[in-house]
C-alpha cells in the first residue's frame, strides 16, 4: 500500500468542495509526501516553489510514478481531496500521467475513524488514540500563509521548511492511524460500498448552471432592493448583527425568532431582514459555487456520514435538507421554465407568488441534465419495514406484503377522528420509543397541531399494534447491558447481537448487524441515571460539535440498528443497480436517482434496488420508480 498527502493552493476556497477546488485553473500541487507501507515518507516540492534542490524530490517522484503504475491501494485522510487533485492536477503539475489510478484503488483513513465512531479529523483522532506520531498543530497557520495567502516560499523560508515538515508529518500520522484502526478496514460488501461512494462522488450531481444563474439574478434583485430599504429605515447594514439587535430590541437574528415577530414597532424592518436572510435560496449560490466546469457537483456524498449507523450523509449542496415547496406541484415546472426564460422578480411574483418562495420551491428542479431524463426511485417506508422485521412483528410484515395502508389502519386504531397524516406520523415516528410529549413536539414541526390527548392515543395505538417492536427495544437494552457486564461474548437481541471488547486500544461496545457489519460505541460505561442503570459512550451527540458522553438506551439502539440495516439494504441495492449498468449519482435519504440510459426502465431500476441480500430473507421491500426530467420529492 501507499500513503499520500498533498499540500496545495487554488483560486477557490476548499468550502466549495475538493473537486471544484482541484478543477480551478489556478489550482496547484505545491508538494506531496508519499510513503510505501510503513517506511518513512519522502517529500516532493513543485519546481516553482523550491528554495533549494533536494535529492529526495527525485526519489519521491519515482515512488509516485511507481504508485500510479502499480495496482496497490492508495491511502489518504479525507481521500476525496487527494483523488480530485490527482485527477485534475497530477499530469499538469508533476508531468505524470494517470494509468490505472482508478476509484477502486483509493482508501480513506477518515472512513476508518467514522467506522470506529471516533473524531474524524486527523489531529483529533491521533490524540484520541494516543498515537506517537501526532499531527502538527501549526498546520492551519502554515496553510493560511502558503495555500490561502500564497506567500512566496522565498519570503518565509523558515516557515516554508516547517510547511514541508508538516506535510511529511501528516503522512506519518496517517500511517500510524491506519495501523491502529486496521480492524475497521472495510472488506467484502462494505468495501464495495466504499467504492460505490467513490464512483457516485466522481460521477457527480448534474445541475443546470444557466438557470441557476438566472435564479441567482432574481435573488440578488430582491435582496438588493430589500437591503436598500433596510438601510433607509434603520441606517444600518444587514450584516451589523450586534447593532441591529440592540436598535430593534431583538434577542437574536435567528430565522425562527424573526418569523415569530408579527407586531413590532419596526415590523417593516423585521420583514426586510427575513427577506435578506431567506436561507432557502442560499442553496442557489451553493450550487453555483460547488459546480465543476462541466456542470456537475462532485463530492456530494459522505460515506458513513452518520457514524452511529453507517448511512450516507450529504455534503456541499445537501439535497437532504432542501426546503419543501410552498407553491402547488403543478406550478413547479412552469415556474422553473419561467426562470429559465429570464423572468425577473416582478414577473415571477405576478404569476407564481413571492419570488424567493418560488425559487426555494423549485430548487430541486435545478438538478437535471440537458438532453437526458432520470430514473428516480423511492424506497417505500423502509425504516418502518426494517424495525418490524428486526422485531419479528409478523402481522405488520404481512400487512406490508399485502399492500395494506398502514397509515389508515393506524389512524383507525388511534381513534378520535385521527387523520391518515397522523397515522403516518405514528407509523414512521413511534418505532423507537418516542413518548407522547416528544411525539407532540415532533408532529408540530411537521405542521400538525394536535392535543396532548391525541398524542398519547397515537403512541398507545402504535405500541398496541407493534408489541414485538416494544419488546425489541427492551431486548436491545438488556443485551447491551449484559455485554458490558459479561465481556468477550455475544449477547443476542433477535437478529442482532451485542459484545464488548478492546480494539484500537479502546474498549468498544459492538453491535453485530444481520449483514455482519458492526456498529461501534467507544468507551462504554454503565452508571445510574434518572431511570435506573443506563449506558453511556463517548461519541458525538446530534447537533453538537464536540464529542462527549452520550446516553444509549433501548429505543435509541433500535433506531440506530434500524437505520443501519436500512443503510445495508440500500447499499446492496445500489451496488446491484451499478452492476446492472445504472449510473446512480445521488442518494437522498431513501431516494436513489440515476441518469437514464437507452433501454433502461423505471421498473428495472426499482427491481435492481430492491433485490434482497440473503441475510434479509423475509423483509418486504418495495420501491416506486419513475422516469423524470429533474430531481424532485413528492
């Protein structure tokens, strides 16, 4: 194997993504450090940036050439960056062509951190694992000096020498990290999933750049006018947050705060702030900023982005959190075509409504490829099916097989005139131990206003209809606790099992899934909590930046396991679809999208995605697929 690390510069910021950064005409490989196996790394510096010659530069380039010519794997931390720079810049900056440098050869030490459920940054992972070779903490300052500010090395020769040492040290740390986390190296189907992720990221998400620019012109027109009016009313710029909050008497400038203000002495100024800071249309600028020269956003998926489950997460433009349309479905495509035709804010407003609302509503439709249609497939209630399958809730599985409307059935069970929408909320939301107060708060975020009585009725109805699921929560909690008390053996909870042992120098609570993949909960502890004995582990709490102790209980375990099994099912389906020739470029939650090739049909796409692995026998799985001209979400 080889280990590789680049230090680079570019005309754009890394926040635009590795592929956009690397594809910029001003991008350069300043230097690289390379090592084979566990040997000490060698350094190469671009001739334009050398202060002095060094014999190791030629040796490093020879080793780089040997790496590209071989079929051995190449390790890097956050490998998308090295792949992108190699793809766009290796031949231009190093004079080395790219024979055999394929997606299948790249591996990522960051992915090992995610699989181990520890901090994904190289610096923090090295500290967490107590590696002898730690990342140089001066790196950010040096990168800012030479990569961002582009300071000539001759002006800061001592700092440049530190920068070279920093690059070498990154590879040493990466080597040590890989060795420490060897247990978490993907194999078999999981390796296929890693390679699928690489293929999707390199294939990229196609966007209509011309229409995006037209949309951004409308956004600029509306926000520009609002900014001028705000200045005239307040004498302040919208960016002067502290002065605005003081002058208008606001607790903060958050969108939810501004939206809740309806009777303010300066209500017009408040309304203008909402227009100026309308977050949903910021996706337009993000798409434009991240798009490569060929009209494709690359690097939009993060393998194992949800480290508790192994599910993909979004990066860059993140279609996962696109706003739900506020204009009627039949108006979406006409509104898109109006923007394409150059309609200004006034014209959009006359026909379709408030211009920014219109643009936010059609944001999904910008994902399309001129001259092609797409195959769009949505797994039907996959998590609801999986949790019942894991729990052995056979009556619910039979209803899924028979095509019964589970949401209507649940609404009938809830009573009190409950709607199908509430039944759907209960089926999809109550499978992981959610109580009535939490359910009440959750459905409120979905736009449903119900009473406490109805919330309790929904939770009770779910638990009555899914008694095996309730038992599954308890079984998971009990098995996990047994695993911490009786270590070194597996403790079953239906189709899954828990065990605790030391890996990578850490005690880890593992959960073995039906697929054989294991979830990791590092540094677990048993202690006394509000509801008796509870498990905690050292991990990342949702919505928090830093790692800390996180509670783990039956319902949360059931949720993690359900989402993890769903991830395994979808990964198997995507791999199968790719093997059958479908060019899947995007997975948004439970929705897969591919560019349609001649002869391919939606039915074939759905069939490929729902082919079950052997271990998932008995799981009723379906997907609805359609041929569409752009991405959308029903």
